[in-house]
C-alpha cells in the first residue's frame, strides 16, 4: 500500500497540501456549492455531482481519494451509490444525513460507508472527519499481537492471516478486500486477542472519536468485518464491546 501525507494543511497550514481528490454528490445546489467552496479553501480538489447516477459515472471515469455522499439523491440514492462503489473500490466514504437518528444512517453504514455526518454540515467537523478517514487510508499498522507468527509481521488465527506490514488480509488463502476502517478495526483486534475491547475504546482508536461518538458505527463495522473474515473470529461481550478469538 503506497503511503503519502494526504492531510491538507488548511487555510492557515504551514505549506501546500498534497492533492486530495474528493467526489461530492449532493443534490441541493446551495449545500453542494458551500461544501465545495469550504473544502476548496482547505486545499481539497473537489468534483461535484447533483444526482447519484452522475456521481457513479464520475466515480468510474476518475480517480478519487474520498467520496462524500448525500443519502437522499435523485435517480440513485446515496445508499445505492455506496453499494455500487463498494463493488469495485475500498476508498473512504463519508455519508451526509439530514437526520442523525434516522434508519438511513444505519443503512448507509451497512452499505459500506465508513462514517457519517449530520446536516447542516459544520465545516470544521467535516474536515476533521475527512482527515481521519484519509489517515486511516494511509495507515501503516500497529505492532503485531500474540497470534501464531508466520514471520515477524504476519499473524495467523486459524483460517485468518493478517499481514501487519503489508496490510493484507487472507481467509483460507484468499485475499480479502477490506476498507481502511475495517482494516484499522481488525488490526486493533489482532493486537489484543482474547481481550474484551469497549465500543468507546474502538471508537476512539479507529474513528478518533471522544465520548460523543456514535457507537453504531462500531457495531456496523464489526458486522461488515464478520461477514468477511467469519463471525466466529469476533465475539460480542454483552453490554461492553467485542473480543477477538484466537
């Protein structure tokens, strides 16, 4: 995985940022314009679409480091668009929702989104979330846990192997496609096998959230990860969090 510093310095930063390409899909022209202008001020290169089908075409025709999708879109909604993108790409996806407690948020996360933000969008919060997702996408990996070591970086847990340097995940010898968020989550688990981890701890370490984060993003990311590596690898600790089984 190629690594680069993709976190923009911002309007008052210390130098020119690396080019980070964001695809913004939002049908409200005023929001699309204001969010696009705000991200442009922080040094992001923004492409914008007003509906889901156009957004899908732009995604397929170009290269994007991060996708910012509204949930309610004409022609193809944000949830459907997210699913289509996940068929071929593990790029970070941030959903925008007008209602933070709606089932749309859950559906978006289940479709493969990494995180969500509630409208009206606070620019500083949006940029913080984007920076977190980009850091996750260029993550180098923590120190290895105490799994059965194939070499000094590859951990094996039954049919699952995790390369903590190359950042590859295999199940039964088959390479898995995992999102940066799913990879970060899995690396936290394999670094502490057999230890119960609180949802809030995972939220802080993987999503960089404090006490006010939404633990639904943890539960739904674990749900997606279980589908990929096998449900028996991650045990639910009722009322607490999760435990990775050796």
